């Protein structure tokens, strides 16, 4: 079977993007960094193609980092191998609702 | 070593990659007459927008400017203005400004001609005359530095920022180095990445260009927030979210990759022309396709390179739009809409540079006349003009 890959774009990133179809809970994914180093991790839930997983534990309120930049913050404590998306992280920009 | 393409030299010196007669309704109320003319006369395209009356003066000027700029754009060889007669746009100014470029421009007025059928007849006669007049023009060899290319991403997913936008960034850098002009927009999709762009501005982050970048992003964010809602309902779009993009910041950081690495020379307003400015420029536009494609064509761009992951099929009436697809699954499903597969980068089969060179070669072919998928399919009906105020 093909290796299931997730790409970690920058060394500062705490998430990686999964580029494999039909990733299921319990599958092993190889996280590849920009130097080609591989870091195997077990994912804790199904992850659709192109979605993200946590590379390290991310405490609630910490920035989610991709491209070496903040893409929002963790809504809850996130564990290495967790699926990371709108259910457990939130954007910090364009938030008209926060000004109310 | 220089690159060239075969283009149509206009009387004002600009070079077109297409040779079309543009049918330009000066107001939404003239669209049906314009559509009837386009259906009948080969070699015409229409700009069927939804503006031009009962708007604030600021917006009526934007609509007039944009329609005039579209008529002046180099892919248009001649123009027919379709006026109703009572609209708020300045249709006489549109005619004057297009004629000032030296190309044929005529106008028909529906109310003055006695209604729909008479206007259609007069419009068909005029459009037929102009198509016959310009269709014999030959292409000539011009240097690639005469190219102004617009770039955009749409229906994005997480492959966009890692594959297709990287390919466009490669082409953008190469064109800038060859003395051409590249323009990108989508100010909404700078949110979270504006500091990276501002640092690339000529004069640095604290210079006038850098500060202008911060300013347009701030204005766009305030407009979105003024309603008191969370922008996440609209940006990222539901399709972006299904594609794995979790926040506007993530979408932005992937989107700005398409601008490459060269210095940013300046910021154009939505109604500015930017043809032949040289180097990399920003145009202040929203992200939605009809408004940005219109703004970029009105800039004078002869072609657009458009990155997508989810699969955006649409083009623009007078500007070929080359679709670069970053998602290999989408490319497999939508090959008849996608012009180039950058999904091979995600699969590790080719490098960004290899696919970038393929995209550059395809760009030259399209400039020379090869149709893009959306041109061949006639998938370019939706366009509109970005207005700021209410309809009143």
C-alpha cells in the first residue's frame, strides 16, 4: 500500500496537511517536512483529503501555525494526531461578531 | 534570450491577444438588446453587467470608468455601446474615450431608435460592419514585455497554496524578470498575510506602497465587519472549508503565494488601468469572480492565469482565463474545464519549476490564439462591476 503523506510546510508549523484519500481513524500517516524528514503519526479520526492534523499537542488558546504564520487559534486542547479544522480552531480576522 | 508572442497591434500601440468586437450595454436595462446582437453576429462578445442606474454618483462613475476601460482594453478591436437613453452612466464619455484610442466605436440608443426590435436591427448592422472591418487584421510578433497578465485563485482548497499558486508564482516571477506586467488582487484574501506583502513593497513596509497595502486590507476588513457578523460564514466559502481551509488567514497565506517573490510596485484602485506598468502590481478588488475578472480585464490585461483546487470553470468574455488545477482528484474529474494539472506536484511526480515551465509554454500558446477551455466552451457569461454604495 502507498504511504499516506501529510506535508508540514514550515518548521514553525504545528499542523500538517494530509494529501491522501480515505484516511481513517487509526491509520498511520507520514508527516514530511520541507527537508524530506518523515515523522509517523497515528490519526485519531477520519481525515478528508487536503485537511490538517496536529503535529504536536496544541493547548487551547495557542496559535495554529501553517506556512510559519498564524492561521487562527485552538478552541480546545488539541493532541498530536488530532484532526484540526473549524470544529476545534477559529479564525481571528474578519470577526465582526466579536465587536458586538 | 527573448520570448515573443503573436498579437494584434492597436492604433494606440497596445497589443491584443484577441480581436473582438465588444458589445457594451451602458446599463443593465440595455442587456437584452445587446444579447440579441451578440447571438446574431460572429466575432462579438458582450459585457452583460447589472449596474448603471439608480446608484450614487461615486458608483455611476465607477461603472462608466470600467465600461470605458473594457472598451479600451487591447483584446477589443472595436466597440458598440448600447444605450437605453435615460441611464445614469455617462455613455457619451465612454464613446469619446474608446474613440480616442483610435479604434472604431459606435453607439445605438434604444429609446431614440424607437424600441427593441429597431435597436436590435441597427445594432446588428453596426456590429456586422465592425466585425468585417477588424477581422482581417493580422497578428504580428511582439516581445513578451508587452504582456500584462492578471492572476487570481478561486474555488480554492489546501492544494492551491501548495501547488497551483506556486506554479503561478513561478510564472509571475519569470514574467516580471522579462519586463512584463503582472497584476494580482483579492484584497479580502490578504487578511492574515498583509505583513508579508507589505514587506515586499517598493520602499518597504513603512513606505507609501507598504502602508497602502495595510490600508486597503483594513478598509476591506472593516466593510466586512461593519454588519457585525463573523466573516467565516462567507469567507472562507463553504467549498473552501470542505476543501480543508479552516480560516481566512489560512486561505490568504495560500492565496498570496501566487504573487511570487518580486517587489510590489504599487496599488491600483478598482477603476485604474495598469497595462504596461511593468513589474508586479496589486489591484484593490474583492475575491468574487465576476467582479475581479471584470476589474482585471478593465485594467488592460490580455490574459489571466487562474488557480483552483475545487474546480472553478468560468472565464471572461474578452480575456482568456487559463485554469491551473492544484488538486489531482479535481483534475481527474474536470479535465474539460482545467487547462493544466498542477496536482502532479502534490503527488510528487513533478517539481514546481517543471510545471511552471509547462504553464509558461501554455501561456504563450494562448496569447498566440489557442483557446482556453472556458473560451472553447463559451463559459464566460457572468461578469459584474464592483460597486461600493447601495442601489437606490
